[in-house]
């Protein structure tokens, strides 16, 4: 049964409040032909789309953190199929039928379909020829203000999905309206440039039409909903990815000066389940514990394997293990390390502690997954501005909270040194938040001294003796596993099912697969 999160406030559906009062609604009992008639129908459908963000996230850490230099597959000697699938991603050798990649792909497109149905019913449409969004009168009984804000939220969710798809796969299928199975057979992949046009149009629409209250004025029942500030920060990240730094700067400055969001006092408070949707969090994928099927599984996924109840009830799977070189990268005085990385047992097995909270039921944690926060805004602005005292001052804001000394212009006096400090700060600040991999991809085109392929090769070399050199027979040499990492394989393969199932068109596979 498909489920959506339904939040009640004064008889209407709204997104999760600070208490996250949640009920389940069986979408299988309705059809889109009869469902989207009024504001409540649209709100209910939109909550289903927010809920639909959870399923792709089950796989995304495998394709972001695990492929970066932050994490490793915890047991290199394991020959089990699930563990080998994870190791293949870690080593850049996934096959084109990799189940995790397919799961991410299909669940992402499923939620894009749900968003398209909402936007279509509201008569908010994207024109591929003009690269712009239009809004016309619709048959849904809804006030104009509600239509604008709800469609803005839907457009953001679609942009978020496509932003992840294009960074992981390159050009994908551009589906921006409801599509029949027959029509789908005549659709081929669209260029990455065209996908980015849609992303920019969606986020621009969300900026223009989304709620724009400052953080302190947002009702508790609306915390967690996408707003104009969320869209501005995400569009700035898109512009950075496209190396359009000048376009990103005014958006980031606006968020910093006018949104009311800001850094919380201590690093651990960001991730506390008693402090959810705090002023640092611009966007998070929300979870609700309580045995209703909406809790987060990640604490049990990421806790150490065979740790019993020492770390979390129900034991852990040992996934997303912190890499030794990341662990050693924190300064002794960096307060973030104790929050981000835990150690278990006499052998000090590492695990991503910031993602773990107590549970009463296995795979049913309260932790929201933070996607975009204010610290990211600060460091993106530093990146967009480049080496300058003003940029160092931005970096120093997160360093100060971490208990580190300020970076001084006299010491950081070249582009290379600035890039090194910024990249390292982002790595430590956002460890295990599914950010590092996307950062590495972006640095390839936006920085002069950082290269994703070489970074991963260096990572392999740094821990070959303690990890990669322990892979089962035939044991790969360091040179062999470093050779796996190529520019082509920075992209994932298009799922083979998409290629095989279309007998009408030839769907091109990404190079290197």
C-alpha cells in the first residue's frame, strides 16, 4: 500500500510540525482523476511527494558518501552479494544492472511523476522550448496564494530530484508532465544542459512563488516546508555546479542577510532529535518514529555490525563506515569529530555517529536527514567569491564553532591554499550528509587545484594497507584499484533495464560501462 504523511491543523493538511503528528493515507483508494479537486486534495498529494523523498535516500548514501573519500565498505573480506554491491560502488566498478542504482533511479522517477501530476492539475507547466514555467487557470478550487505556494513546493521537489539525477547520471529522461507508458517508449535521454534548464526554471519559480517569511516568523506547523529561501540556496548550489559563480553570489547574500536562518551555537545541536528544523536547517527529509512505517532506518544501517545493543537497539549493519583518512583529518581540537564519528569496542570500529539516535524499534528512528543548511550557504558564498578576506571570514564562522583558530589572509595567500582550506572545511563540516561526492564533482570544473579522480586515487593510496589491500582473492593491487577511477566513471551507468525494455529506441549507455 502506498502511504503519504498527512498532517492536520484546524482541519487541513500541512507538513510536519515540530511534534510531527502523522497519520497514514492510502493513496491506492483514490485516482488522480477524482482526487485533485481542491486545496486539501493538493496539500495531501504534496505531502505524499515530501514522503516520496525518503525512498531514493535509502540508496543515495551509497552513491555519494560511499563513492567519496569519506566512507568505505566496512568489511572488505565479505563475499556476500549485498556487500559486494556496496564494494563495487566504492571501487567504481558497479555493473549496469546494479540493484541499488536501479532502486534510486526508479524511486526518483516515481516521485517526479507524483510531482508532475500536482503541477499538471494546477496548470503550472514547464516549456522546454522557452525554458520557463507558466501558470494558468485550473479547475482545482484553490486560492491563488495557496496555489502559488503549493506549486512552488512541488517545483522545488522536482528540481531537487533532477539535480541529483543529472549529477549522478548526466543527461537523463526529461519528464515534466504526466506521461503514458506508450509515450515513454518514444522518449530518449536529454542532454545535461536541458536538464539544468528545467532545474533552474523550477527553482526560479519556487523562489518567485514560495513563502518568504523570515525563519523566526515561520509557524511551527510550516517548519520543514520548502520556501523561497530554500529555493534560493539550492539554486545557488546549481549555479556553483555550473560554474556560474556570479549568479550564485546575490542569492547567497540574500539568504544570509534577510532569511533569518543562521548557525546554531553548537555543532551537535544541528542533529539533535529534540531540536529538529532548527534555524540552521533550510531543507530536510523528515522522518517520524513510532512504529507507523515512517521512521528512519539509517541509525540501524550505520551502527557497527555485531555491536548488539551497545550502540543502538537491534544491532547495526556497519554501512557507511568512516574512512581512516577522514578520521585522521580532524584536528585534535575540532569539536565536530566527536559528534561526527563514533568508536566502538576495543578495536575502535568507526561509525557515523551524527546520524544515530536511540530507537525503540529497529529501523524506526526520529532523525531527519538534513539536505541543506545555513553552514552550506556560508561556505558556498566563500567558494563563489574566491580567495579574499571576506571569504575567509565566512569559513571562520564554521571553524569558530568547531573550536578552531581563524584562517588569516597572510597565511592563506594563494588560490591553491584557499581552495585547500575551503575544500577541507566542507569535507569536515558536512561529513556523511551526502554532500562530499557532489562537491568533488563540482570542484572538477570550478577549482584549479582540486580533481575528483585524483582525490579518490589518493584516498585509495592512503588506506590501501588497512582496507583496500584486504579485499578477497584475487587481491587487487593499489595500481589496479586506482585504475578503476576514471573521468567516465564519475557518472553512474544508466540502469540496464531502461535500455533493454525500450524496443523502440536505442538508449545510449554512459561511456565506460
